[in-house]
C-alpha cells in the first residue's frame, strides 16, 4: 500500500505548525495482523515545522529538504524496531532551550520503563545546518554538516545503552558563541571512528 499526500498545511492560530510539499508512505498492512508494522519507506520533502512548549521553555523550528526512512520491520509485540537507513539532506534545524515557566512535575517512578530496542543500519546527513541556542546565557552552537554518517547504531531503552559501530564526519564546520561575544570556530576534515559505545545514565 502506497500513500502519497501533497501540499499539506497544519495551522494553529495563524502559526504554521507543519507544512509539507510531499509525503509518501509505503507500508504492508497485513503485517498488523501479526503485531508488526512493515513500513518499507517513509519519505517527506519540502517540509517545515514549528513546535513550542511554554512549560519547558523549548522552541524548535525545522525546514526539511528531504528525509527518507527505510525500515525492515517494527515489532509492536516485542518492542523492536529495525531501520535499514535514514537520509537527511538540505535541511535547517533551529532549537532554542529557554527557562521553564514552572518547576516540572516529579517523574512517575511507578510506571514501567520503556523497553524498546532500535537498530539503525545507517544514518546519512548531507548539507544540513543545526543551531542550538541556550537561554539564559545565551550561548549558541552552530553546526553545518556537509557530510556525516553513522553506521551500526543500536539503542536499548531498557538498559539505557547506545552502541555505535562507526561514525564518519566530512568537511563540516562548528561554531560556539557566548554572551561575551567570543566565538570559537572549527572546521573538520574527514574523520572516522569505529566501535564506539556509550551508556546513558
């Protein structure tokens, strides 16, 4: 089953929450009878989105040139997701982290922790800019990824672990700005790492 939607716009009080020139999904619906979601391909192009959370003080804006996701299988019963590849290109992401409006509520420790396992074969990013602004400060991190990729990534939410097989960083630039006007910039040449793992506390 292939579903294609063009020229989609979601607006709330005059503010564009989500706009998309083209959205295409290719799924195998019979897999749902076995508790599995077979999403062969998910593709979105010419998209823009805006999200704002006044409680946490976070605001995010994104312009997505192209996002293509290919999955192997989503096992809903055993909480496992297999993703063959993700491609992100010609995109601009702006994230602003402000001061929460009120103290956040204490987490509910009685709920069962998420137990999803996510496997990702390859993540490829080209010509994408990411900006993160932190307030109070403010300080800002500006990253332009001309070419970057991650291979063999696995996320275990039950154990809170992230394992990465290989990371490649091409001709990218990084800029860090602070309140005193100082700026640190760095341009990287092609860099690759293999067999890295990180455990999230």
